[in-house]
C-alpha cells in the first residue's frame, strides 16, 4: 500500500468514526430501514468511497458542495446517486449500491454527472460538511455553523490529500466555508438545485 492509499484509508476510517449531534446520518457508519438488510451497507459505502477517491488521484478540480443528500446516503460518494451509477456503468464498474431498491435518484447528482460525465476524471467530488443533515421530520436542511466547524478537520484532511487541485465551490455554503476558514482558494458556481441548473451548467462550461 502506497502513501496515497494509506491517506485514503485513514480518511475513510475517520469518516466512519465521525459524529456531530442529532439529526445527522453518517453513510459510512449508520444504517436505517431503507438500507438493504442483506448486506453491510456502511461497508459497501466505505468501499465505494475508497475506490472512487483512489481512481481520482489525478483530478484537476475538487467540486465541493454543501453536504450529502440522499444520493450519497446510499453510494457513499458526494453528489452521486444509485441512478447515476446505473446510468454510467463504464465509469462505475465494480461499484455497489446499498438501498433496498438499488435505483435511488437525486436531482443534483443527475445534473452534476450530466455536466462532468465526459471529463469526470478531472473532478473529484466532496462535501464541505460530510454528514447528511435532516430535520426531525426527515426533510433535508442546511448544516449549522457549529456542524460545519465540527467537520473542519475532515475537510482539511481531504484538502491536504488533494492539495494540488483547484477548488470549485458549488453554492454559497461551500464558498463561505472556504473563505471563512481560509482552507484554500476557490472558484464559485451556482448550486444546481432550487432553480440554479442553467446557471450551474453555464458556469461549469466557462470553467
């Protein structure tokens, strides 16, 4: 195992042990009733993430979003859903799904991968706050400032591993974190959700 592989293993192990209050879901450690009970779902997601990060060692850009939604919940990879894995089998050869259904779809993941699919090896995807956040009725929410701060060590570890990449912040939460904590220089693109799809596509094309 080389030094890069050791760093990835250490990062994923740290992710699996990361906790940050209530109303969060850790895809690499937690399970719920929507996971396939016949497999070790967190293990599948850890292995997916390790494989993905190792395959993107030579990426040119870090595409950095806010926090995981339900796509990453089942794949373990930022902005990547089971539907995306099925749509691009050549890219995701050897990866596994972990939900009961195996085809969970997420709009942001679909848009992002439609934009980067032809150059996907140029981008490594990540989130500013790495745990999935939700309200007590299970609807999604933004991570709090306290949560973002609690996850800074993991974010810094990731940026150190991929330190030679240019950061593209997807949305204001990601950009504000980069600026506030001075963890890198970035470009900014509009988040594709909530009416931002066309702007996101245009800005990514310009970059």
